[in-house]
C-alpha cells in the first residue's frame, strides 16, 4: 500500500484514499498489480450487507469520498452508498431500484459479480 499526501499552498495536509475493487466470482478484493495501486487503504472486509474499507485513523476530518461503478456495473444499475469514518468506510451496494418512494435493503456483496467490473474509490482526509 502506498500513502500519498498532498500539501496545499496554505499548508493544509490532505491524505489521498483510493483503490479499485473487484469481485470476479470469489469475493471482493483490492486490485494491486502493475496497473493499479491503492493509496491509504489498508484492507477490505466483506460482510453480508456491506464492504468495509480500513484506512489509517490519523485523519482529523473527512474532506470528500466517492465510489463510482465502472461501465460494466453502471450498465446493470449498481449504486453505492458510502458511510465514511476516520478509520473505516462502509460501502453499501444496491442492485434494486426503490419502488413507491421507499427504500431497499443493500445487496449481499457476494452476489454482485462481474469478471471485469470495478468500483473506483477516491477520498480525501484532512490530516
């Protein structure tokens, strides 16, 4: 894992949290290969109702965080909701649209599979 810290002209320090997630059939994992490298993300835990990313709890504040499904998952209507904390982030995957103005429970991440589908994760934390 790499850690990237941006220092602004005013001296503010921002840590980059980023990674690419994939489940090609045997569970979710962080891609770390010749073309992909996570930054600031130390682990991934797959639960029955969410994915949990772990990251160093050295941040003082969350600045921003987003998860973007790639074209394979977007074509299937996958949506992701993130609950971000200073040391961990919970990702909830939704495969069914809400009906009648109501909500739907998150999908079991084990059932969200695509051989080349990715979730692109990017966040910034104030240090």
